[in-house]
C-alpha cells in the first residue's frame, strides 16, 4: 500500500460523556478512505476529516447491494495505551466476503495498517471508562454509476470509528430469544458466511416481530429444512448440554465469527469437549425440557458474550439456568474482555498494541 496521507480536521468535535455513549450513534473526527479502479487497483490511501460522501444516484451499491463490511474494536489498556483484538482475522474475513460479492479484496496487511493508522490519529477518542471501547467499522461499497447487474469497476474502502458503551443497555443480563420459523436469514450457497448488508436487512422483519413479543433476539433456523439452529440475531450461538459445548457448524450459511473462534479456543484450553455440528431446535428444546441444557449464550464483537436466559419456539418455552448467567458464560465474558482491555494475560497473542 502507498503511504497513507493524513489530513487532520481543523474543527475537532468535543468528546462525549463516557457514561452516555450508547452504541453506533457517535463518530470520531476522522475516517480512512482508499479508492479502487481497474487501471490503478487500490490506491490513494488517506485519512481525512469525517464527512458525508457524494455518490451518484445510480451508484451500484444502492441498487444491487454490492458491499461488505467488518466490525472490530480498539481498547484502552490499564497503562493508558491502546490495543486491537485480532485485527488480521477481520481483514481476512473481509477478503473472504469480498470474494463472495465479486469485490477486489484489500490485502490483509493493508487492512491492518489502515485500521492502526486511523486509530492512532483518533487515539484520543478511545474511551477509558469500564466497559467502553472504540468501535471500528470498515466497509467497501461499489460506486460505478451504472444500472447493470454485474460487478462494479470502482469501489471505495472506508473506515469510520466511534466510542461505544455496552451493546445492550441492560448490560450482561440474560436475554430472551425466539426461534424464527417463517423467515430465514440465509441459505447454503448464498451469502450467509459473508458479512454484507443484505443478510442484516433480511433479518429485520423477524427481529421486529420477536421484539413485539417481548424477545431481544431471533434464533435462526436453516433455510432449507427449517430445523437446524444457525445463529442468534447478529451473533453466533453456543450451548452447554450435558457438560459439552455445542455450537452450529460453519456450513456456509453461518458467519464465521472471530469472537466465536476465540471462545472455542478458550473452551478447548479449559478442557471442555466442544462439538461443532448440526443442532436441531427439537434437540435443543428437548434438552431444555429434560434439564440437560445447562447454559446458552451468543458471541459477537459488539456484545462479546451475551447470556441467554429464556427461549421460545412455537408453543414451547425453556428457561436456561434459572434465567441467570451461567459459570462458563461468565468465565468466557470475563476472560475475553480481560484480554481485550489488557487486564488479563493474552497467551494466544490476540492483541495488537499501537
């Protein structure tokens, strides 16, 4: 990658109250941009003041959804320094998403360099209050002004950041989830393993139905047989059944989560038997009815680990671990966040200090 040009803002914004950050509402002073063309490839990497884009109304991203994105965080360590968590994994997943959406990939090393450069410029925006972090949103959009269904020839790679608090306002309290039997999120052969906006747009209707019934998230079934568990909301999902950890296998319609991967590595380190396999909703609710479903939780960058306290499916209802967070879920949350914020050792070398 060429040297990154840096244009600093002349009008820095005031830093927000760290106790009222919410999630995804506040953005820091600068953004990273890089352009793509067939002639030049990826070129002109730059950091500029955060500002709106100007795009042609016929830009292909608006009409054919050719875009991909990522999500990661920067953390304020106890010594005042800033560190990232597994950024190269995000870069590789972005490249994998690009391949599925026919977008030229950004080399992983360039992705990491761009993230590090932007966070260094806006390091003052990384909050230090407990539970807070700087959320990082890289994305690529197709910009050809052309109403034709084919791959664009031009793209913009952009990274924006913003300070965030807890993803759920209630913190790490167990959530209620509902198994969705009508809508599907993705199918094998589709874009389920890619991180692209269409997957999330397809999930909104079921999410709103679940919320209206008092549930926080949707538990998705596979799109063919409508019986295998896939994901929960915007997270991967795990269950502790009869002492074993069970999680849906990555069959092509499930997002390969980086927090998921980290949890599985920790669980195996701790001696748990881990099964990545097909899991039916019927098996899950039978285990719940028989008292064998000991814990359940979601995993993802935004919430890290989110305990599941209740599950509903058609006329069935299961309370998990008395509606309380379980010991494995708590240990995963404490260990992962401890590594991310630098308060616990990092034996796997997952953190990258700036």
